[in-house]
C-alpha cells in the first residue's frame, strides 16, 4: 500500500469558495499554538495542551510535513487539516483499512460555518488525485456529534466502534474515488 509520506509536497495552494489550503509557514505558529491549547478544541482529543509547553516545543514553522495543510480565511489561519500516517500506537489502529488518517482542528470562533467540511472535502479531493488508490480513515469519539456528521457528509463509512481513552470511539473509512470529479458530487455541501 502506498504510504502517505510519498505525497508530492508541498502542493500549490488549494482554493475553495471561501478558503485557501496551503503548506504551513512561520506566520502560522501562533494559530497552531492556539488550536492545541484551546479547551474547546481539545474536548474530544484528551484536553488542551499547556500553552507554555507549546511555546517551547512548537517549531518556528509548525507542521512542516507532507499532508499538513493550514486552512486560511481572509488571510488568517483558522485551522489545520492533516492527512497523516495512522498512529500505530492508537488502540485498535486498522492499517488494513488504510494507512492515511484524516484529522482536522478549527478555531472555535469559526465553528458552525461549514469551513471544516469545505476544507476537508478539498483536501480529500487533492489526496484522491495524488494517491488515487489509497483509502483514508477517520477516528472520532462518538460523543463528538459534529465530527460524526461531517464524516458521514464526506462519505466515510462506519467500520466499528470501540472503547479507548475512556470513551466510545468511532472508526470509519473513505474508499478511494474511482471516477473523476468531486468526492461530494450529488451530496449536500458540508456545513460543519
């Protein structure tokens, strides 16, 4: 199976109707620290990380790796999308389902406006062109209703639920797109 580290990187910026997805730059460091230290963002991710720790450990250019996109709106970073190798340390990781995992974080002030769906759909469409035979997986807590709804709108199919990190987890797979065109063709536009 092709590993996501074989992604052609960095890609040209990806423009959607309202957003730009691009490789990380030094100017994104403050937003990455804000995302990872936010109690709201960390609710279903084991909690926020201490800001002082992030100030010490986040590199000058955060997320400088294939598959890490900064999501920008009107010139400001509002979130990140990650298409990363599955974490082999995660309980119940399922490499046979796909080696690449979709993750995303958005600043709470941007929630409920459809940015996550718009950005994830664009990143997944780019990924399907870059590695057409590679499925993508997604994990989320079942308590994270918004994330589960977004996964369904993006076309992820539930494979299983399991208990980990003291909560029920949802695991889904997005099969590779076999035809040209948008992954969301014929579906309602994402709104999370």
